[in-house]
C-alpha cells in the first residue's frame, strides 16, 4: 500500500486517540483506521501494531479489551507498579483462556493470496497472538506449546508475499512443517542478505 504524505503524523494521531480513550470507551482497530483516513493517512493494521509497541516502549500503558465492545485504551494509574501488575495478570488470564482450545485447525490467510493449498505449520510466540488472529482470522484454534508458544496450521501458497509477511514477524513465527518450505524461506533470506553484502558500517 502506498504511503500517504502524512505518515509521520500517524503515531501522533494514534497517541491522541489513546489519550482520549483513557477512562472511557476503548477504540477499535477499525475506528483507528477510519480516523486516520479522515486525516488523510492510509495505514495498515500491521503498522498500527508496530506503533502501539513503540508507544508502549515509550511508557504509555496501552491495554486491549477483548469482546464486542473491546478495543485499545489507555489506562492511567497513580501507582505505576500496581498498574503494571494488573496488566501482567490480565495478559496471563487472556492467554490461559485462549490456550484452552487444544485442536490445531486449518485456515486460509485473508491478506495472503492463496495460489494453492499447501499446509504449513507455525510455531508462534504468545506475544503475537493478536497479529496471527488478525492475519488468519479470530476463529482459529491454537494448541499450546510450552508456556510461551503455540502451534497453528494454515493452508496457503508460500510465495514472496508470504515470505515478506513472515519476515515482518521476525523471530516470533517459525515454520515447523514442511521442511522444504522452511529451507526455501531460509534461501530467500540469504538472497536478500547477499544484496547487502559488502556494505560497511
């Protein structure tokens, strides 16, 4: 998607929306995208997730409420340690609820073109569950793998667009099966690395 000329203002508008949500109604992803669109800013969901993480690292207590009336909101507390404790407890409670489902199901990624029906199994970090749900649909079931990871199976074609998405996930998503696809992805990364060979610091 082409970037609009107001991209540099995007995170500022996002911060403004979150500040306005403090103590009030959470804002949904669609509301965020619509509001940005009204200001001439076109944004993708992934970029919003990245901006949320940036604002969290900056010190904003951004929370996420699930459900029909859920969304993102800024929770302020007079005692940062108490607030941090609440946030950790809520995240653990959410993860415990989501990992109750134990079956691994097949699904199709709506934003990744499907040119075939190859079955891929991923090992994902719990920290990226929202991103996985947003990409592959919230109706998928997960199988817990240890205390920090979960498994999911999808049917899609591992083309360059898929590899691009996988690269954006960094080390939080790994291809478990088939091994041929994992090797092909490794070669894809090597080919990109060769383009930057010889660049000095």
